[in-house]
C-alpha cells in the first residue's frame, strides 16, 4: 500500500484521536503467564499453569457471543423482516433453532464458509447481474452490519454526510434536495457563475480491489472498535469480503440473459480478488466505505466548494471556471486509477453551468425547480399501459390492488417535485374502466381502491355468505369437500375421504341456565 494512500486514509480525525488499540502479543499469552486454549480445535497448553503471574479474567475477553448464540438470533430476526416468504428462509426455519446454533458454533470456532449464492439478471432499468446470498449468510451479514454500521456512520458524519446511499434517514430524495440547496447556496441565490461537474465510476462494484477494502476495514476496526468480539468481526468480515460468489453459485436466470451484459457489469470474468457482488448487504456498506476515501481526497486535498455523492455517482460544484473544473477532473481520474484502482467513466463526464441543470438520481435539478427524469416518467407510463391491457382482458379485479400500489409509488415520488402537469398526464392515461375500482384523491397525488375491492373486505363478504371454508379449511377441497353435506357444513371429512354426518346440537333443548333438559320420559 502506498504512503500516499496511507496518509490519505488518516486525513480525517479519528474518534480515538489516532490512537490505535494494541493487539495482544505472544508474550502476553505465553506459557509463563497462564495456560493457552486454542478455540479452533480445543487443544490446551497447561505448561506452568501454577505460576503466580497476573492474567486477565476470562470474562474480559469472552463476550456473550462466545457463550450464547443470542446475538445471532437477533441478527436472524432482523434478517427475517422481508425474507420470510423466500425458499431459503422457509427451509432454514424448518429447523430454525438448531440451524442458528450450528451457524453460531461454526463462526466462533472459525469454521464458517459462505454458501453458494443465487445469481440472476435484472433487465430493467439497466441490465445488472445480482447475487442473492443464501439465508444462512444473510444472518452473518446482518450480524456484521450491526457492528460496523456505527463505525461507518461516524466516518460519514465527519465528512459532512455527503454520501447518502443505503443509509438510514437518507436516500434519493434527500440527495436531490441536498444538491439543490447546495447549488442555491454556492451560486449565491443563482447570481454567481457556478460550474457543475458530474462524474461516475465505470463498473464500480466489479472493479473494487478487495485487498484495499480489507486493509481499510482492518484499520478501521482495530482503531475504533473495542468490543470483546472484535476478533470474530474481523474473521467473518474477511471471509465475506474475499468470498468469490462467481466460483460457486446457483443460476436462477437462463444463460441467454447474460448475452449483451457488458464484461465490466459481471463478476463472471473477474479475478477472485477483484470486485464485490451487487445484492448483498455488506457489499452496499463496503461500496460506501470504499468511496469515502475519494471523498477525503476531494474535500480535504482538492478543497472543492461542495460535493454530493450517491454511491459512485457524484457531483462537484466549482466557482473558479471551466479550466479549473477540467483540472479537477484530471486529478480525480489519476487518484482513482493510481490509489483506488477504479476508472472514471470517460463517457459520463458532465461539465456545464448551473443554468443547464443536472440529472441526478432520477431527478432533473434546475434553478428554482426540480423535475422527475424522463426515464422514470417513461417507466410509469409503461406500467399504466400494462395494467390497462390486463383490464381489457377482463382481469381488472384480480390486478386492482397491484395497480393501485404501482401507480401510487410513482405518484408518491413525483409529488415531491414540480410535476403537477406530469401527474395529471399520468392519471389521464388510466383506462376509464379502472374507475369502477379506483378513485383519484386530491391534486393527482394518489389513487384509492374502492372499499369493496380490497382483499380483506372481499374475504369478509365471502365469510358472511357462508363461503368460509376456502379461506380457513382449504384441505376440504382434497378430501371430498364437494359433497353437498360438506358444503353446508353438515359433515366432517375424515382422512379416508368419506364424509360422515356431524352431530348437530339443537339449542332449543338447552334451557337458559345451560343445564341439559330432562328426558321426555321424565316430563310428566
């Protein structure tokens, strides 16, 4: 690693004022101080265990993670939130507790190995290769994220929160509004000449150097993370970073889907020590962390006036003219190539005055106004056309809820920008037949599904009409439920498939007291 890179990474003040934590040495754990236990294989060295030297208590080095898998259960709960219906999650849940304990034991004994990932192609809006981690690995990723996210957040905050991708409390809308405010401030209320520089990294995820990334993580954790499970964090993080999913994967898309995918957008052509997979939680965290080094260089070495970054797409504001802007771009290109081993995209260098506006994360930012991008608007029009086709095919009620959710997602994004006419145009594209199912609320801000077509109301209606077995007893359909007695609820279906009369209790023979009435022979 070059001295320039080392000095750059340390350009920001650390929360520990640059004091790195020392690691236990061999002398500290030597046989003259205490006996050693190898946690990997359980071997113990009892040499000189009767000495009188002082040693740290076991509890000082063994946190709960080494004594109980409770933290892994918490990580699994966090992982479950949006993955309960996935095949991996269902399979893992069949033996949930044993699988968690088994995973925990593999981790603390350092026998953990990442499982094969699912790989598939996402064709829209840009064709991408995505690796979906196995559920077992997702639990590890969430366990790691709970420990490294606070460290990364502190670093991003020291940099002024210029990076807003995949961070809680930030996002696309936050990035757009922040850049719009910076343009207003740097240009003194649109009165001072300001140049906008927008840059992008070519094949960013596929070109990340794992050796540089690991060195950054190792330095960060040894410097700023002091919990007793630090060694386990380092071990699992290194396993995750250096995992090469292109060497062991399960293909979920046909091979033909890879045709037309550029080589710099796929891991299949990469060296195992270069590139991280799109689609994994740690990959998103690592990408932000990797680019934070470039943020240091731009802010503290180049001393630019304003910077806004969203993953590998970033914008710089410069009031010193176009010549200075071109020199800034050249310096950034050299730094990316020489230090981070990534390439500035030659076809995505945008240098224009602020009056021309800038396209940034799905929005066109111009002086005093923000519009939605044409690509996003075109996607909304195509989705409306798709659902109009389903309505004309007689499937309107079946797709009503999905249609409302899709249109509202676009309207919910557009309502934050200057898009009244575009929202009006989108609503006018909706087939008139949909108004049997929906209503338009407000100034084209959202559409509402009529009450009788909501799924839970339809179920309630079916239950009120006595057609409840299809919701609560679907097994009757496979066990003779087509009989008239079963449909009326007058028969019990047994495993042999034969319906038998069900005993009906006549309430007229039950007195108000709840005691059984006297037999007829006693009524005299």
